[in-house]
C-alpha cells in the first residue's frame, strides 16, 4: 500500500489486496494462490445495494458474523464491485484514526470520495475511537465507513454511536442451500481441492471457516495437551487466547506467553506429561499445519496473536463467565494495557464476563484524569450492577460537556420507570443537538386540543333522541363503532397531502441522508432515525403508503394498514388530520360540507384502537429503544414484534391481504 502525507495507508479500492485487508488465507495452491475464487453469498446483493446508496453521500455499513464466516471477503468483494474508484483509507490501529478522518475530510474537499476500512470495527470504538464530532465530520465529507465485527462482540458492546448508525448485514457461518449449490457449480467448472474439502464438511462447518482451516486447527489444539503430543505448545496457545479474551488484542510478546504458559500445562505435576522443549513448542504453535498457511499463533509485529477462530470456538464451548479467565491473566492485562484503547478493551471484556471489578480498575485511572469517554463508559457498564454508581459517572460526563451521556442518562431513568425524569434528560440531549433525542419529539401524536365551534360534534344520543315509537334516531352503536364519515374524509385529505409532500421532497433529496437541520426533508424527517439513510427507492415506496391508504378511504373502506410503512403513514396522517381540525377549521369545513355530523367525529383515540393491530412501530421513536427493530433484540422477542427493520417496512403482514405488487406509483 502507498501512503499519503499522513501516516495512514491509502490507495484506490480497485488496487486493494485482500490479504493486506486481513481476508483469511486458505491453503496455498501450487501456483501460489492463497485466496480462492469468491463464491457469491446470499447477502451480497443487499450489501452492494447499500454501498451503492451511500457511495456518494456517505454512510456506515457493518457486516456481522462469527470469525471466518466470510465477513471481510464479502465486504472486500462488494467494495471492489461497487466503489472501485473510491480512495481506500486503512487505519491499522485506533491510534491512526485521527489521521484517517483528516485524510477523508481532505479528500472530500478535493472532490474525492473515500472508503474508511474498519475491519474488526470493535478495535476502533470506545476510548480513542471516533467521537460524535468525528462521525458527523465524516458524514459531511461523504465518507463510506465499511466495517466488520464478530457477533459475540456486538452482543456485549455497550451503546455506541457508530454501531447505532450502521446499516448491519449478517454473514452466516453455515452456508445456505443456494450458496452451497453455487459453490458446487463453481467446482464443476473449475476444480479446487480446497473448496471440495470444505463442501464435504459443510453440514458441520461453514465453507469459509473450513477454507481458513479453523475447525482443523481447533481440533489440533484440543488434542495437543497429551503425552507425546504438544502440551507446551498448546499451553502457549491457551495463554494467548485468554490474554486476547481479557481484552488485550494486540500481538503478545513471546516472552510474556513463556512466562504465563506453565499454568496451562495439564495435571498437578507438569513434568509427568513430558512437555516438549520451548523452542519446539513455539515452532509447532507458530507454523502452518497440514500444508496450510494458517497458524495457531499468528506472527504480527514484534509478537504473536491467536488465530481469531480459536477465540470464538472456545466461547462456543464454554461461554463467558466470571470464571472463564484466570485472575493471573486479568492482573497481567491490567498491568500491561496502559493505553486508552487497551483500557477500554479490558473493560469491555470484563463486562462480557460479569467482572465489573476488573472493568472499574481498567477505567478508573482515566476517569479520575477527567477522561470524558471513560466516565461515560463507566456509567454504561455500571448500570447492570450498581445504578447509583452508573448515575454518578454519567453525571460527571455530562458536567464535562458530553452530549451522548445526556441521552444515556435518559435511557437509564426510563429503564427505572421514571418517564418524567427520562423526558427531562431527553429534552436536554435534544437541545444539545443529539439527533436521536431530537427525533423523539417527532413521534406522531394526535392533537387533542379544543375543536373550533363550527366543527364541534353533536352530543351523544340521550333520551331526547328517542322517537315516539320508541326507536332511537341513532344507528346501533355496535354497528357504527369506528371512525365516522367526517373523520374519514379529513383523514383521506391528510393522507393525500402527505403523499404529495413526500413525492415533492423526494425530488429534492433523492438518496441523501436525512438531517434535521435540513427542514426541507419534512415528511421523511418525521420518520424514525433508523430510516434516515434509506435510498430514494425506499422513500418512494413510503410515499406510496400514504396514497394507498387514501385510496382505501376513497373506495369506501377503512384504512387498515397492511405493512409497517402503512402503519407509520397512518400515524402521521392522524396527527396531521387532528392538527387541521383544531387549527385550520376554514380548510376542513368545505371538505366535510354535506356529511352528517356524528358525536364520534374527531375521536382519534378511537381511530387508533380500531385501525391498528398494535402500535409497536412507535417504539422506534423512543431514545431508549435503539436497536429494538432487530429481531434478536430481547424486547423485540419478548413483545413478538415484526417487520420493524427499515428494509422490512413494506412486507405485507399477511400474504392473503397484500396489495397488488403491480399497482405502480401515482408519481
């Protein structure tokens, strides 16, 4: 790679080498090929569409999956296919992020679009990582941030703005039927023994992990701690695994592993198993096995690190727990991890293993030195075990001017069921410019203010409405329970107006990301934050939702939403209709002229009760609920939510009630 004036590596995307970007090597063939031909994955189309969408205006794309699932190769191939002429910026370490951000902004001023490559994105988060200001600067520069992250790390990651902004795509470890068929088809046209062996084991292991020799190396490690095996070599690897799982992910000096590994030799009398000499152990652990290229301990810089597949495999066997990592290892990483990003990594590992005592020791020196990021992180990590301490640290971060901590304080109070205090904190965060908290106040709510006299509905029927023959003038209440004719007419008008406004705005903004400071984005800026990065095609479908519901009313039906997008459209239309009834009677009166009034006119709560199956979509406005759209989210699963991801908004709730997919668009 060439380098720019800064220390960060830069080159054109089309010139990138997959191995330099940390794509896992496979066994090298006779002609020296260590990177097999790419077999298309099911997720490719979605990832490439997303990269196309954010290519000019920037955005965050994150591929998530297990180690050696194929995340990095998928991201590399997508980037090469879609953005070959972008400048690729590759920070090799979190300490290079400032240079990387500066380079991206400089390139943008020269009208050069950039991709910031963040493989293993967790290394670039937290202390020393990208701040809110950095992220906003990169977005303004139109930078594409393309990253990967292992699933287990994402699951334990505290609230992080970069991850929240990311459009996430999962790359499964085990390949699907269509993926396997594509691999077999490729094998029939171009034989590759590596691929054949991977397909033979595809029922138990992912093709990508087998190509990278992950399962084979794991089996060798498990079976090595025996007499006449490689017990000392295995002990060195186990020590390296625990150091990495304790949060010290940089290469470990061999001298440190030599010091630590004795405790990992099996049995009480270590010499009874006859461990091999140290030189032989290091050679076994650090050499390719069975003609491959992947090692149990991978040389890097002045040290070694364990092959990352081994970490995931170990956690699949045992899982995180307070007992997983020996006390000796915690003490070592705390003593050696002196940099900010190292302290954060240790605290995160401690959090994952329910060792907040270790997390506190990792971050306390930084927090006491007025490190705002450390204060906020302590507040996040303490919430699980000590809410008073969590509040104390968040307050310290807020006093130091941290905007994100304002929202996190609101989240904490909300989870403690103190909505009034939570709202106060959200208001403060919104006033300080936090867009998630700002959008909280965009949640559509019906205007329940006093109705002008000219539109006041008649009183409900009473004895005075009973005729001489004992019959009531009013229709049977059970038969007419629902939105009245006048209510529906105003709702139809609100839907038509919103549809027209959405199409008008779409012509102006196209694929641009929504920014609340751009007032012209109205209608789309009324939607939840998770939709603000969607493309023009998605927005056009959203605009059609308003039109479809208006057409239902025009046809004499109630506007029952058939997908999440229509639910949101109807919530917005109810707010607009109620505002017009209260504030613009001169506009509403002509619309309802000639329609008999009814005592249930303008009963918007009744509309919500009758027209919606539920109001789950409104959770997307709540600052505390960031991530609730994910089907793996605990609250999502507990409440049985469906189709809250922006990409799923137009999937019909029921196939037998779907709209005609060929109906076209009004504009």
